[in-house]
């Protein structure tokens, strides 16, 4: 093998899990914040330009997950928009959080925390 790294190839039946959108949403939901990037080969269609009869379908490789955890990043490198986007994507709340707290503690134990308080209480509370 000429390149370093691990390559995983999945062979799926042509049903729900062979749908590109479904695979991307599963990866984003469960693996968006792991430290390893996940790439996926996707077909992209380019419409025909003037003078061409047909459009082109090309295979492109793109990274699906973000491969970084917001709570593991330095607070100084983040902006309020980063926290708000993270909150909206992960907690499915279109409102900005009322308050957020990002801490890192080091000692015998080390931990990182990211705490959000929503503007409105959930309906089921």
C-alpha cells in the first residue's frame, strides 16, 4: 500500500442506507466530533453548458464530519457565532442560547465542559 491510513469500504444493499443523504446524516449525527476525518466519495452532477449536449457526473471525495470537538478547542480561538451554530445544530433550537459556559480544568483529572442554557424551557418540562 502506497498511502498511510485505514480505508473502510462498505457494501450496502440498494435501500435506505445506500442513500448518500442518509449516510451523511448518520455520520453527522454520531461521528461529527471525533478527531478523525471521515471522507465520502459522492457523485456530483454538473449541468450542460452552452454548446454541450449533456451534463457531466463526476465522483468527488469530500469530508463529511468536522473532525473537531468544540469543547476541546481553545476558548480564545472561538467566536460567539461558533457556539451559537453548535447549539443550533446539536440541540435543534433556532433561538440563540441564553447563556453558555465553556470551561477546561486540569489537575489530577482533566475535563472540558460546554454548558448551554436555552432561552425557553422545553415543552415537555
